[in-house]
C-alpha cells in the first residue's frame, strides 16, 4: 500500500458544510488525501471525514450490490459483476484506505492530544464501521502497521481474526467510552455544526456507537453464540427513533446531489445497467416468499413507469437476454434512493430491530416478533409509507405468521429494509446463502465461479504493485475467516 505522488488538500467550509480540493505534486510517499494539522482544525476534519465515510459506504454499494443481488445487469459478461467477474474493487479500496480511514486516524490522534473526547469518539465509531465493512469484504487487511506514512510504505496485512477480536473491539469500546466523557469547556473542542449528521448532538452519536457494536457482536455470533446476548444489550442503548431521526446517514441537497442520484437516478442515464433484481422485486410483488402480498414500499423504492406489475431483472444475465428485456423496475429520480436529496444510510433503526429479532428468535419468540414488526414499521416510516398501508401490511397473516415468525421472515424483511446496503451480503454469508433462509435466491444465470456463491471481493488490481504483502487468494469462492 505505497503512497502515490498526489496530495489532496481538503479545506472545510463549515458554514456551507462542503469541501473542495486542489492537487499538488509532493513526495512519492505522501498520502493523497491526508489532512495535515495546518490544513484543518478538528471541526474541519470532522466534516471531511463524515463525507469520506459516506462516500466509502456508497462505493461499496455502487460496486458490490450485485453480490447480495440488490441490483443486476451489465452489458457484457466480461464486465458483469453479478456473474462474479473477478473485479478488483479499486474504488472501494481507495475510498476506505486513501480517504476515510487515514483522515479518521488523524482526527482521533489530534482529538486525543487536545483533549476533545467527543471528536475522538465519533472518529472511532466511523473508523470501526469503515474497517468492519472493509474486512467483511476482503478478509485480512493492513491495520496495525497502516496509516504511518513513509515510515511504513508497505504495511503487513493483519489476520481478520485479529482485526475482529482486537482492533474493532478496541475502537468500538473506545468510542463508547470517549462519547460518555464530559464535554470540554473550550469552544473549539466541542462538536458543532461541522457534524453534518447530528449537528453536534452527542447523545445521537452514543446511540450510533452502541448500534455499531451491536452489529459487530451479531457478526461474531456464529463464532460464539454468547455474542447474541451482547448484541441485544447494545441494541437497548442504540438507535431508537422509529422515524429515522437518529439513523446514521448523510443527507444530500439539490445543490450537492446524492451519489445514488448521480449513479442511478438522474434522468440523463438512459442505458440502465444496475436494475433491481428479480429476487428482491419478487419478495415485494407477491410472487415470492410473501406470496400474494403487495408490499407498499414497491413504488417508494422502484419506478416501473406505471406498469400493472413490477418485474425485476435476472442476475447474471445480459441486457439482451429475454428475462432482462422483460424487467421494468428501475431506481429513478422518482424513488426514495434515486432522488437528488436521497441519503446514504450506514446504520439505521430498522437494522437495530432486525438484529434484536434475530438474536432473540431462538429464546424469546414474542420479543423477536415485536422487534420484527418494529423493524418493518421503521423502514416503512422512513420511506414515507402511509400509516394505513403500514397497518395493512403488518397485520397480514402472510407477513405476521400469527406471531410464529421464523429466522427466514426476519432475514428477508431485513433484506428489504436494508436495500442498497452491503450489510446484507454479510448476512447472506453468515448463513452461507442457505436456501431455507433465502428461498428463491439463485446463483447467477452465468456464474464465472462455477457452481458456488461468491464469498469475498478480489483485492484491488493495483494494490499488489504498491504493496508486496497483499495476500494471494485463488478466487472469490474462498471463504474469509468470519464465515468459516
């Protein structure tokens, strides 16, 4: 992971909540996005790192949403990610390792030195979420020797087991501890308006930190079921606003549009490639697992140009294939995530409730059912579904099973609620694409891995040239430690 010879200087304009960049040739080992102390204060660093983090989560969805089969369709098999073409995911790597994590580390280090625990706490939770997402994608990663600049140009790769058991735990525990400390009296050390998500409301960040640790414990629950109780405990202190007011997400504006709008929603995009898959659409149009039930979120999430039904696109099929031609569902500017002002969600109330439901299903079915319904309602409220439609859906026996829900119900409803979030791919691999939990899920029409599901992303194509320590992986069918 050697540094390249571009230096990006990011100057935060706090009042406008935006930043610009200019480039300057410097030493070959300079980190291209790292903000030096003379370039921004803590306030400026916070605004920049929030945007970097949101971009990292968007990039993961943009390039990886074919893996959990949210989106499907490319114009050639050679470029077809949903056929498990060994794509290098360079953009995802760069947004995490070039932009988000180095600057978050700078902010954490400066905040700890200056005595600004709320800044360091926010930095640690965003760092943990970005690192957790990255290791869930690739497995082993540079961490303990990373972000040291020219002193360590080629850091070794830490084992994923160490990242989970040591590094992530320390970040998450540290975030919770820092955010609970007294707020400094000095104005420059207080989190304020450059907090582009909560505007300096530390109580909301505390809920996010507990939510991030609940996600972490759920990920480890297959390794040790005792982690389920820890996840439940953290959910009780996590994101609790059913309408999404405390969701961790960056909202965009007409002037600075959402990257989902730019990538999928804007009318100028005429040759649609990534379109909602048949698996997702069938869960909602009454032809899949929730048979006969029309999900009121359909017109919120997808645009079918007024057709009588919603039809998704086959996974691993070319745009000229018969099934792909029939597909009529798109993400456009008329949909929730395709609009100019749509958010990039990172952690939500709905996810917290589905974590709780999954963690309780084997021991407290009534508690799991309550959380399950709350998760559905929370997502519907977020999308703007009417109260009447919410009531109709959440009292339908096909959805409620008269209270006798199963893990299948929970995971499928979570899948719908987390549309465009790659956390669902982690769920699928935790259960190894089990057909009893994801009924109707099929391997791609053309599967370049043979007869198996994808387990990991390929390391970036250009990383071996920068760092000789990149692990050599035979193919993307090899499981990472978390799912072994």
